[in-house]
C-alpha cells in the first residue's frame, strides 16, 4: 500500500473541481487530493439511478464530441434509440438552432480541448466541452450540463468552474487566438442544459472579474499550500456530507442523500466530472 | 524547476533546438541523455508557440512517460494546450470510442447501434472461460497440465500477438504447429487453442465486446483508413515524440511509418540493446525501419549514468554471455569491478542472504547514501520475498516501496470479508459461508473482536443450514458477557443491517459493497473505520465487480444466472480478482525500491547502487512456461516451418539475459551488490547462467578466485 502523504505533491495539477472541493470542505480536499484516499461509499441514492445518471452524462458528452468531429447526426442518434432520456437530450442538442453547422462556418470549434497554465508553484488545468472562437475574436466557452434541475444564474456565477474556465482561457488561450492572449471582455461562458435547451446560462467575463479571479485563485492555492499535516477542518454545512463518500470517516452520517436533492449541483460537485491530471488525459476521454 | 540548459551537451542542444519541422531518429544506450532530449524538445516546441494540443507523446508503457509528466506539470512550463500522452492501446481505444458509429457495422459487430464494451484482462478471461470451459469437458487440451486461468490468458495472448504483430488471428495454430519440434501428437493443442481463439472473436463481435486485440485490429483495419478518423489524427497531432520505440510491436511501427511523412515534426527515440517487452510483441527489428523515415539520424554514446567501472563489469558479463558477439564495445580494463557479493560461507540459505543484503543497505545509508538511490532487484518478487525484505528494513527504520505489477485481490482480508458477507446476504445464491470464513469475516468487520470470541459468536449465532444469523440477545447472558456487550451491540447492528437487506430485492453486487462499506464496515466501531488499506481494497473490488457487470451482466441475466453468485464462483476459480493493479502509486521520493528487474527497467531511471538478489536463479533469463503461445514464433521474423529447438531456446535466454544485464548496468552509477545463496527461495540448489557468467567474467579478469 502506498504510504500516507501529508503534503500536496509539487506535481499536483489544480482543476475547478479540486478547488471546489477545497472551498466546500477542506477535509474532503485533504483526503481526496493530498492523501489520495479511496473510500467507496454510496454517493447518492438510489445508487443505480445515480450510476445511470453519470453514464448518460458521459455518453452525452461523447456524442457531442462526435458531432463536432463530423460524425453524422443520424449515426450518433442511432446509438441511443433504446434510451428515452438520452434520445431526448440528443434531440434537444441536435435540434438546437444554435448548434447547427452553418452557424459555425467561419468559426473555429475546439471540442474537448484541455488548457493549462502556471499558478503560483503549481499548474491549473481545465478540459472544455467546447470552445468556439468567432471571427471577430470573441471566445465562447460551452459547457454541457445534464442535471435535471437548472440552477439559478447567481449560483452558477459563484461556482469555481465559472471562475476557472474563463480565467484559464485568458492565461493559456493565446495559441488559439493567433498568438494573442484573449482579453477578458472577449470571453463568454455558456452553460447549456440538456433538458432546458432554450434556457442558456450566459456569463460574460470582464477585466474586473479576471482581476478578482486571479487574486482569489492565488489566495486559495496559497492557503492549500500552507495546510498543515493535521486533520483539516470539516465543512460547516453538514448537508454536503450526505453526498460525500467520506461521511463515515468524519462521523458525519450513515446513508447517502437522495439523488433528487443533489442533482442541482451534482455535476459541479464532482459527481461525474473526473479529476483531471495529465496522466488522466491519456487514459480517459471525458 | 531549475533550468538544465547549462547541463546539456552540444549534441543534445542541436536536437532540442532543431528546426520546428525536423524529423529525427535518435538512438543510444540507456543513460546517454535521450529522454532528456525528448522532454526538452517538447518544452522547446511549446516555447516556440506550437500548441501542446497538437503534440502527441507516444510511449509503450505509462511508467516510461514519468519524466515527461514531471516537466509538463511544472509551473515553469509554457501555458497553453495540453500535450497528449498515449500508448498505442490508449490511442486505439480512444479512436474506437470516438468513431464507433462510423465503423461498428463494417468491422463486423452484430449490434452496430449499441455502444461498445471494452474488456479488461479480467473480463476478457472471464468470457474466454465461459466459452472454453464446456470444451475442456469435451477433451480439449487434455494432453497438457496447466492452470485454467493460465490457459485462458495464453489464448488471449495469442490473439493479442496476432493483432500487434499484424497477421490474421486465424493463422495462430499454423504458425505454432509449424515451429513445434516435440512429439507430433502434442501439436493438436494448437488446433484447440485456435478453435478457442476463433470462438472468442466471434463471441466478441456478436456482443460488441472489444478485448485488447480487437481494439488494435479495429483501429488498424477500420479507423486509420477511415477519412474522418485519419483527418482527425492528422489535424490534431502535428508533432510527435515517441520514446522507447523499440518496446513497441510491429503494428505500431507500421503506423508510425505511415504517419511520419504527414507530420510536421517527429522525434523517435530508440534505446539500444533494449526490447525488454518481447513477451508483449516488442520488436526492435521492425522499429529499425523507421530510421529511413526520418531526415536525420543521431547516435548518442556518452554515458551520463553508469561509471566506467560499472560499465566495465557489465561488459565483462556480456562478453562472457555472448563471447561470439564481436560488435559490442567490450573492453575489460584493468580497473576494479565495483561489486560486492554475499559471503559464500555464511549465506548458504536464502534468509541469510537477505540478512546480508539488509545489512549492506544499512551500511550504505549510514555512509550517507540516500535510500532512494538503492534498488533491490530480483527475477520475480514474490509476496513472501517482499514481506521478508520490507520487515527487515522496517526494523532498521529504512523506508521501502515496491511496485509489483500485480497482487492478488482475492487474498486480501477485506476482500474475503466482503465476499463472505455478500454470500450471507444473498441466501438465494445457495453459497452459505463456512463457519470458519464467517468467524474470520467477523474479526475483520467488528473492531476489537478476537479469534476466540469470533469463533464463539459464530458457533452460537450461525446456522449454515439456513444461512441465517440469530440475535445477540438470544445468547445466554454469561456468554454475552464473555463476548462483551459492546462487541455484541456491533454484531447486532451488522446482523440487522444484513437482515434488512435480505428483506428487500437484491441490489447489484458492487452497489451492495458500496453500501455495506459506507453504512456499516467503515462506520465507527467497525473494522474498516479509518482503515485506509481496507478502503483501497474495497474500492478495487467494487471496480472489479462493476466492470464484470458491465461486460457480462446482460448475458448472465439472459441466462438467469445471478451476477453476484457467478462473480463469487469465478473468484473461487481464480478466473477473476486473481490479480489487479493498485491505483497509480505515488512514488515515495526517498525509499529503497524493491522490484522485479524488468519493472525497474521499465521505469527507466538510474540509481547509485543495485542489489541483485539470488543471482543463481534461472528466473533471470528463463521464459515462463507457456505451452500455448510463443513470443518468438509468433513474431514477424520467424520463418514458417522452421522448428523452434532447444538451441533456439538457449540462445533466446542468453540474449534476453544479455540485454537485461546491460540494461541494469547502464542504470547504475556506483556499485552492484550480488546476493547469492547456495539454496534458492524454494530451497533448491541452483547455478543459472547469470551466476556462471559473472563467475567467468571475474575469473577471466583475474579479479576473483
């Protein structure tokens, strides 16, 4: 068995989900990323519904990727004939005027692209579902969301994903923009919900937000770097523990919470977003 | 990361800073700074503005990418797109996933509109077992004695060989039979193996299952030629660095031949004298053809790793092994060999040799050698050997880590506990656990419960006949007191939990384990609480069950066989959970590394001191007995109808030992400690080729009596 690790390894690569974990619960971050503890409790009930939910999410992301690579729509649709939910999601996606091929004729779509940049003594990385660079230089970050609930915009704005993705595009996107770094005001993030195809959540970026994010992320990483070897504090919001696999380790409950209640932010909570590292990029597509 | 620019040689710099469209073939022995060039070349391309997402690093095995990962993760590396790091298997799987709807029908899959299922080694073995078991009853393979799971894995291995070498899988038996030089009557086992391979391939196509061999074949035959996939690869990966190309199989070399002319730049790195993965199809010979596809060929010869003394020792052994080979730079200088060996008079027995090794390691560390600069290498690292060494070194406070490729999941106490409780919770499977197994499970499950109390409790509460547990309060008060109320209370919680589970429709086995672990065993008072090892083992078991369910769940359901029951029986048969990989282990930075020699080589790092354990063992060079497959005969270079003889076997052994010794030597900076005992780990006397070669080398150099 690997010996316990007390400090974050210098080769650690931050992502929006690891930072979100830290913000939500420092102990969870410590167990998951510093000590790398496997603790296989149920995440949400019913377990099988949760599994299907995650699998569909993965499959949808793959289908969207196939679409951008030029696999014909009908061939993609053929894969999900027996699954009503996936078929509905795909119908919503394929039927959405916003994603029609002709709309992208003069634009550069980059599906499933990963960017990384230095931050303090570490690096930060993100894998974008779709980046679109428009002729006038505007960059749009699309993120597919498969949750049944559509959270409020205010909630989304404060998620680490909404801060890390545009920030990183400014820091690491120059190669996608003729060698010129994107200006924050050129960037917009759009969350597209498979069950709410017309209700896009648009979050424009700005120089002010970029400055705030830069300072905020640097502070978070500096805090994490200075974490001691002792047990990190547990979250004060015990509702989170119902959907955390470490709950038994922290004496914070026995049974997992219901998926229905978790779903609103389940994806962003790390429910199916896989933690990204360079080595994972090699093995895992989504 | 400190800049290494001022440590680079002019030769290295000329490759690193070569034009952005250069295609270079770089070769040299281990330790000559080739991988450093590979890493720096990627960093230079990034700094020159080449997007990382247009670069592909191809390695034969993930461990060999470690120096690249380290550099790419460094905060000093340029911001931008991420470099893709893949093995050929990873590339094939990724392409199959992405372009499945385009090629599934033409590749012959019966349900092209349904998604593919990728088989792990374990689930492939299970499916093979499912098909082959009835044939064994009909007399297949009756003339050979072999464990069943080894039989299944060798048939799978033949399919993989056909895929990576690039011949139709239907020609396996023809090739093997034509090289057979034993009793003619025995050759029919190859027909049996062929029949099973054909059956398996047909079954996979019918059920959208893809083992490693089919992933490679689909990629090679259907995806690479498909315009959409081909364009995707060409557009996305414009720059290639391929390290350790000699460890790849011919099909990878074919792919690189086709790809190189279309790439903007390429750097192929060849480790001379390597080719350690021949058993997986590695083919240094086909690799050499790649040289012609590069504009520039460079050879490095200056060693940055091994000292002249160490190299001299290596050359002496190499010369002793292959005296007829006059191509090597073998020169026996009159310098002392930097070696030490265990004293023959006091290390007759294997444990005595281990004591000597531990003593020498302690002395080195006392002299200031960092533990991370020491490796202990053996031909095979058994659990017993790993335990013996770790215990001895632990006692002296010397940190160690080991990375055996695999270890048995089913032998872990946590696994046994979970499987026993699963059998108890599913009485309809008809697999009630024995009292012994249940008592053992109670000891693991309930913290503080000792063997005596566990047996007493089991004897009273468990009736194997109906597989049920009775309540604790039905036990006589004096016995309750003896077991203790605290432990009784925990038992009762577990019993009630199991009882409640039995009342409901059964869950999938992996979900059952998730729940049992989270709601019971890892809760305060229970045995897995804060036990991270148990958490790790449970996670691995759950992963194994889940992949099993995804691969065969539907077929079993159609046959009316409970998946959980089948899984438990397959564990018992040794077909699954027999081995598994630990999650990617974090290397402890300063600890003595214990490993099989080839595992060390595939990490491609050098150290100050190496300990070679049990140098008399034949395991250093002999192939594992594989009656149904053959890495040499199934290679691209074996002539059909040429028999494989004992002389060929001897030559192959000698050649692989020669490569191994030179590979080790070139990764050693200061000295080698040779552990030998008269009697080996199994208690037999042995004097293998390595021992003899070292002996001859020492005598001819006049350095030893």
